[in-house]
């Protein structure tokens, strides 16, 4: 997430890396995977358009991804 926000990786690479985390997702309740895939779909869509033409704010999506990551980390530590 930090690399994406810093511009060190592009959105496509981030989405691919996130989708490959199947072992981690299996340790979380199913709703976490549903939410993550929805966020990744929107993030991927937002990368196809510039900020003016996309209905998804990339900043809002990355903020939502950060929140998801925080909640997932808390769930995994429980």
C-alpha cells in the first residue's frame, strides 16, 4: 500500500499482488475477501481513467484499502 501511494508500483501491479494473497485471505472471514475484491475492482477501474472522468476517487479508494488492511491485521491478530 505504501509503495502504491508513493508511486513506486503502479495500480495494476498492486492489484495483482493483492489478489495473489490467497493464503492470507483464507485466514480471514469470507466477508473480508468480498470487500477486498470489490475495492480492488474499483481501484483497477479507477486506474483506467484519469481523475476527471472516473466516478471513483483514487484517494478515497486507497484510504479505504488502508482501512481494510488495518481491520484485516486486527482480525488476524485476534
